[in-house]
C-alpha cells in the first residue's frame, strides 16, 4: 500500500514538474514572439514596435508582398511589324505615341512622325535649322497614325494632322499627341511648336484638333488650350505631353513641365507633371491649384484604376521608376517600384473615356525607344506588355528583378574623363 501511495506521489510530482516546464516553455515562446518579428509575415500590422522601414511596408503599400501588388509589374517588349525607318539613318522618326484606342474593329495609335530629306542637326545647332532641315528629332513633324488588327502588326495610314499654316499654333511642328473621345467626337491634343526646338529651349503650349471619326478629317482649332504659365512659374515655357482622361464628367488633362534649368548641372532641368481640368474639350482649361501634382517623370502615362487614377513614372526625378496612385486624381502616392518602364508609353486604356468609378487597369500599349541602333536621331515605336490590371493575374509579369548580362553592364562603363579622375586619385595615394 505504501508502495502504491509512493508511486502516486511521485507521479503527481512528475506531472507537476512537466507542467511547470511546459508553462516555462510557453512563456519563453510568448516572450520571443513579442520580441522577434515572426517568420511568416502577418497580413495585418503587428501590435509591436516596428522599424520605420517595416512600418512603411504596411502603411504605404497595398500589399507587403510585391508579387501580390496589383500596381506592380515587370514590362515585356516586342518589335512591331509594318514600319520602315529608311535603314535607321535618322530621316524617318516615329515617337511619342498616343493612348491606343479600339474603334471600327481595329486598334488606332497616333504619334509624332517626321520624314525629312536629312537627319536633325541637333538642338545645340538649332540656328542651322531651316524649313527643311530639322533641329531636333521632333522638329518639322506632323501627327501620323496607324491601325492594327492585333496590336503587333501595324499599317501606317499617313498623316492624321499636318502642321497648320503660319502663324497658327503648331506651324513649326505638331508633336507628342494624345487622343480623347468625348460625346461622340474625337480630339487630338498636341504640343504646338512655333519655333525650332533648341533656339531657346523646348518651348511650346498645347493646342487641339477635332474630328467626327478616328480617321479624320481633323480640324485645327487654331487656339492654345493649355497656355504657358506666367513669368516665374514652373510651366512658363514648356507644356508637354498632354494626356486627357474623363473623370466626373470633365476632361482631366495631365501634362509635363520642364523647369529650373541650370546650365551648370547635368541634367539641367527638373521635370514634374501638372493637371488642367475643363468641362468642354476645347476649354477653357483651369490648372489645378496644387500643380505640379506629380514630382517626377519624363512623360505622362496614366489610366483609371479603381476609383482613382494610376501613373507610370519613368525617368527623371526623385520618384522615377515608380507606379503611383491617386484616389482623388490629384494627390499621388507611390504604389510600387519597378524597372525597365516603357518610355513615352501610350497604353491601351479601354475605360479612359467612360468616366468609370471602377477602373480596370492596363495590360499593353505602345512606347518608343530612342537611340535605336546607337543613333540618337533614330527613334522607333515598340509594344510593351504588363500586368497592371484587376482582371488579369499573370505571375509571369510579377518577377522582382531582371538579371542583366555582363555585356549590358559593361555598356554602361566609365567615360574617358572618369577614368582620368580615378587615375589621378590613385596616383595621389601613392605619393
């Protein structure tokens, strides 16, 4: 009997000790969990102290995983068929495409087109330009257009909008157009040059033409619809890349300005983007009081997304290589950071003009490559594809980075001046 009691006591003590060990292990685990960031990242922000970087992951972005972020994508590029460039000698250029639209059972794109007998002399030699010798790649240009059945093979239809007679806005060159469809009519907004680019800079306002059909004929309004700002303002010289969308029954036209030009700095200019709003496509347009509304980006590329608007911001500025979002169409925040963004992109935006409150995003468009074949006077159109769509989940577009070849990196090598500087620094160390 005593033996049985003894065994019971030992068993109870053993269970008690085991429970104590388990409790201590549990407390230790809880302490560790409260102190260490968990291995599996919580979908909701943990109730603990976080570094600024991790906290930003929860507060600044829609998703903590990049591949699950709707406004993150990589971009894929495809050569277009149907365009001849005269061997890339610089006498033919196609650049700065508009948004792609789908009408009459086919796709349409409009773009800056130049076909000159000689290549441009360059903006630094603009005084040598004439009525037949262009200064810049976009000088002495007209607005051309092409159509496609599939978005890969295109048929050039010719000039959509020629330069108007002097002294109408655009008599020197009409460039960087974009399209609007509004209440059954079509409108082409464009940079209206009245001097050769390079004489003073790249100075121009925005004008507009209109038609009853995407095939034209187009009628010049003969008016400046987005004027340059007053002296001393950020957009006093350049109103570039007009880009219209329809929101709240109005035309929201985004544009780029070049300013703060300082010859001692390279690059010498800052580029930001503004917004002008009108109830009628022919104006008057009122510039937003918060302009500039985007602090970076060389060209304008935007599309309705959910209730707001998204913007592809490539090249130039503190926030280049980002995709941004503004729920209110004015105050943009970074949604994602990516790479190899399309230059001068004109996406296919099916709901660009529907005044949607549920924008579905984009999956492809037309952009351009400058310096094609190593010739800075040779610019070509290209197709880009992406997944910035709520209706597509293409994980093949969601890779986190490109692995460039050594040759790609070596092509961005040191200049002779930089090599000389490094040589001198090494010689100083040896003294």
